[in-house]
């Protein structure tokens, strides 16, 4: 059974959908299902499992995965830029710049992962001079990020 819900642009076998439109001419680029509470809960649980896995990677492991992500984006940079251009209406050159900004950010994050994330000793303070203190950064876990329409790839990387 297919349904077409108010505010959607077409049929779906699983429920209502929404269309991604090219703002330049209104062309439907793709249709996406609208997730209900159950689908959102399942997605959050999968994200929590991924966050737990990410935490086990440590700075060096995260570095390797960031570099892998950078390679994936770089290898399909033109395709990603074309999609950004179509979905945002921005000129091809601006979309390409956004992809390159994302690649550059991933390179920086990978290069500095160990320096920024590693556990390091800090002063325990005068009153606790016989104690040791350390700072160590752990991943936040699941967060929601609503990226802007005009920089959908680069801006969420800074959240």
C-alpha cells in the first residue's frame, strides 16, 4: 500500500516522504521518508553504539578514521560538490570550495588528533600538590546538529 500525506510530494511504501528540491528550478532531486518516533529511536540507538565504538578508537584510531573519511570525500569531491550545488543552489565553485574546506578540516583534525585528544598531566593545584591530575577528552556521544542550508557539509564539522 502506498500513501501520500499532506505536505509530501509523492507515494511511499512505508509512509510519508518529503522532497529535496533544487532551489534554482524546483526539480525534485530525491524523496526521503519522514521518520516517526520508532525510526528516530532506532537511529539514536545505532548512533549510541557507534559513539561507544568511536570512544574505543582513541586518538590514533580516530586519526586513521578521519583520514579514511577525508579520502572518501576527496575521491568523490566533484560528485559531492554537484550535489551541494543542486541542493543549495550555490554556484559550482562555491560548492567545490565547501568540499575543499571539509577536506582541509579533516586533514587538520587527523593531524592534530593525538595532540588535542591525548591524556595529559595537569597541575593538581597547591592544596593537592601530593596528587596527580590528568585531562582526557572523551567523545560526547549522540548529539543533534542542524546544519545550515548554505554550508551543509562544512559547518556541522565544527559542532
